[in-house]
């Protein structure tokens, strides 16, 4: 009988070892970083110098008031707080996944005391679960950086718009003052029989246009302040002003840096890569589920029929191994693997789309910076020409050599060009902000958070090679 028991035990050990060997081979695909698009270069003219993205936002924006608004937004914005809560959730998930990599110990009592240490041997399934959690955490942290960079850019852009509206309002109000004076002068001339009465009506039409522009700008300023208040996490309120738009500093050149740096800096690209990495690990989870799973269980205790009568000769101990696996599932588990492979292909395409979109946004911003700079110069020259023509026309009108319509046309030209000059200057500033945003500049996680992220991605026992791609 003992020989039969030994043969049965040997058979169990051999079968278990075989199952363990099979399971050990099913670690799923390694992750390889997708290749960068070729050729990796910008269409726009390359400007030498360190990328503007390496400049901290508090150095890029020299207006102390704007710096303070950005600080307030980083502290109080609700969307940023929500992103931080997602990071906390992802970190907790990493903790759960890591706990599954270690044995558990439990105590059970049922008329007797029994200690049962269980060792769900660290399987490829558990390893890949930890990898998924870690990469999901890293993707969440990159999403937080995306929200942060976007918030800084939105606050700056809205503030610059607000200062532009302030400048245009000042232009409109000055135009209203000048046109009121013109109406009064023309009225006196009509009464003296020097000009036709219709000239008063024409001057009043231009005055009404300027007054309407003031109302439009007042409305736009209030709405811009409300939008900025929301970004700051406040109720709608008046916004403090700092430097005028014309006093806001602009760098003489705006270098974008090396195109290869973009893929390492853009948080949305990095997040897409992390999600691809996590999805690759899910293939391993599905692959591991196809094979038998092994668990080791043990019990140690003392048996007694009455409380307090336990004896040493009633001591017991047992150790066992359980192997579980499907014999036939009609292809269900293989289909689950195929599902995860297809999802990995989707994640790969999402990553590549994020890369292409990143380059598009940088190219758009580079073109905007260059063309708005040139347009601002042209508009400034146009304004000088219009103002010179108006000065001459006013003299000729006073001498009765030109009709009032000539003067009014030139007044409209000067007014419209003044408004456009301010707007183009604002758009030039904003294009620099958008380039800054497109390059992924302006924010790096604090060192403690960065350390946690690195630990989540590299300090695990899961088989997660560096790189990307299913």
C-alpha cells in the first residue's frame, strides 16, 4: 500500500511540475516602443537655441499679476483637483496589484485552531496585473501633467485676451471722445452755414458705431473675467490687471528644440504610450488564463474534542498543491487573448495618432508665431499710414477742399486698424503660449511624485521590459 501511495504522490508531483513549467512559459508579449515617424523633423524654419519648452512658466510670463493668477489656478482649479484624485486612485490600484505578488496568511477556527498559510505562487497573471496597474498609474500622472500644462496655457491666454480687450476698450473710448467733439464742431459749422446739415448726421452715425463698440467690448471683458475666474476656481469676479499688452515681453526668437524631444516631453503622447504598455500586459493576463494555475496550501494545528484538552500527540500538519485549469472551453480563452490583441492594436493606433497630433499642433503654433509677428509689423505700418492720411484729410476738410466723407472713411480706417493692431499683438502673444503648450513645456511633477511614478514603473517584480508596442 505504501508503494501505491508513493507512486500516486510521484504522479502528483510530476503533473504539478509539468503544469508549473507550462505556466512559466506563458508570460505574454514583451513591450517594445513604437518606432518614431520618419523623417522626424519640423516643416517650419529651425531656429537655433534651447527649446522654449525648457523655460518654466514663471520665467516665460514676466507679468507678476499673471504669475500670481497661474499660482492660484494651480492651487484651486477643480479640474486639476479631479486629476489629482485620479492619481490617488491609480496609486491605490498599484498597491492592490503589488499585494497580490506576495503570499497571504490567514487564521481559521472551527471548534479547533488551524493556521493556514497560503501561497498563491507568483504567477505571470499576477505579474501582468501589477504591470497593468503600474502603467495605468503612469498614464494617469501624464494626464495630470496634460491638465496642468493646459491650465497654465488657458490662464495665460485668457489673461492676454483680457488685456487686449482692455486696450481695445481704451481705443474705442478715445474714439468716442474724438467723435463727440467732431459732432459738436460740425454742428457749429452747420449753424454758421459753412457745411451741409447732412454732415452732422454722418458724424453721428460714426459716433454711434464707436459707442456700440464700447458696449461690445464691455460685454467681452466681463465674459473673459468670468472665464478666467472659473479657471482660477473662483466665482465670477473682477480680475486684477498687471502689465499692459504692449508691455508684455516676447522672446526675440522662439526655438522649438529637437523634434525627437517632443515624444519624450508631451504628456498626452507619454500617456498614450503608457496605456499601450498596459494593454500589452493585458495580453499576458489573457494568455496566462489559458493555462493551469497552481496554488500551494498548508495547515498547522492541534486537534482536541474538548476545549483545554489539546495534547501534543494530536498535533497535525499538511501541505498540498492544487492545479486548476480548463480541459475544454470551446475556444473561449483563446478568444479572450484575441480580444486583448485587437485592443492593443487600437491602443497602438491611438498612440500613433497622439504623436501625429502633437507634431501638427507644434507646426501650427510655429506658423502662427511667425506669421502673427509679421502681421503685427505690417499692421503697425498700416496704422501709421492711415493716421498720416487722416491728418492731411482733416486739414483739407477745414479748408473746404475735400468732402466730409473722405474724412469719415479715413477715421473708420484708423479706428479699425487700431483695434486690429491690438488684436494681432494679443494673437502673437497667444501663439507663443500655444507653442509652449504644444511642446509640452511649463510643468514637471514635483520630485516626490516623480519618484513615486518611477518606483511604480520600475520597482516592481512584474516582467515589464522597457520600450513599447504589442
